C-alpha cells in the first residue's frame, strides 16, 4: 500500500496520512495545538457582507417577496 502524503494545514510540511500519526492531519503536536489556539481565540473568521454593502442589482428581482 502506498502512503498518502498531505500538507500540514498549519505549516505546510509533508505528512504521511496514517493512523500511526497521532496528530493527523498535522505534522506535530505543536502545529495541532497552535491551530486549536487559533480556533479558540476566534482567529479564523468568515467575512460577512452586510445588506447595506450589497449592490441592489445582486438581489433577485423576481420571485416571491420575503416578509
């Protein structure tokens, strides 16, 4: 069986995707802990577009109105 290599999501190091890797998909405990800390501190965010910022042309003009 061929070992599958993936990039560590934190540092980009090539890592073998295997049940033997305790920190999978990370390369080390350090990268796993650093990533967990980023989630806990809410460093990962999805940008939100406010309705006032949207172009009115982007809104659908046909169909039922939402009340």
